[in-house]
């Protein structure tokens, strides 16, 4: 059963996923990583689950793009 504070966070911040992602992406662009202080703030504002999911999605996207670039580079080396 959820406690009332986490329920209030979820109800008052429907759609907080995009805001979390935007804040994390801005932090990563500026500092090269998502800082602990920002993640604490996002967890307080949007809840633990929403903030952590947003961070995981962004990290997964970055990782997938990195793998695509590596594959493309290795294919180019073998082709020519």
C-alpha cells in the first residue's frame, strides 16, 4: 500500500517523466553526467520511481547510440 506522500507526488506530477528527462539531459550536456544533487531534487519533486526510470531511459539511449556508432565504424573499416 502506498503512503499518502508518494500518492500525492504521483497525482500532482502526472507526466513528470518528460520534465525529469529534460533536466537530466541538460545536466549531462553541461556537466557530462547527472549530478547527485539534481537526482536528489528530482526524486523529491517527482518521486523515486519516476526519476530513476528517466535516468535509466536516458542512459539506455546513450548506450544504444554508442553501440550503433561503434558498429557503423567497424563496418566501415571492414568494407574498405
